[in-house]
């Protein structure tokens, strides 16, 4: 038993779906939608019913999304207020 005390404390680097939702401040449904439609990376356990999310992958995915959003804002900020004709 004393051998266990000598082991270093294990820090988790993965989240389940609820923990990932809490980490990102969104609902579980949003996490599911992001996995299926936005490409949020997850590890699927045997049977495919349980998902695990690596914190490192979530952070990297969010950084990529933020850069895309920033590029979009910079591109269209110049045109803000200009007349645009929308066609169906």
C-alpha cells in the first residue's frame, strides 16, 4: 500500500461530453453538433457510445476557429455600411 503513496498524482487530460461542454461553456447538444458538423475532434470508445475529448485537441480546434472568425471580421469590417445588393 505504501507504494501507491509514492506514485505521482495523475492529472487527467481528457473530458467526457459533459465536462467538455462545461469547459467550453456550451451545452452538450452544442458539443454533439460541433463533433458532427464542425469537426470537433473526439476519441470514441469501443461501441461508439462514449466520447472522450482531449483538452489539447479542444484548445487547438478553438484556436483555429477563432482565427477564421478574426479573418472573416477583418475582411468584412472594411465593407461594413456599404450598399450591397443581395440576389436570391
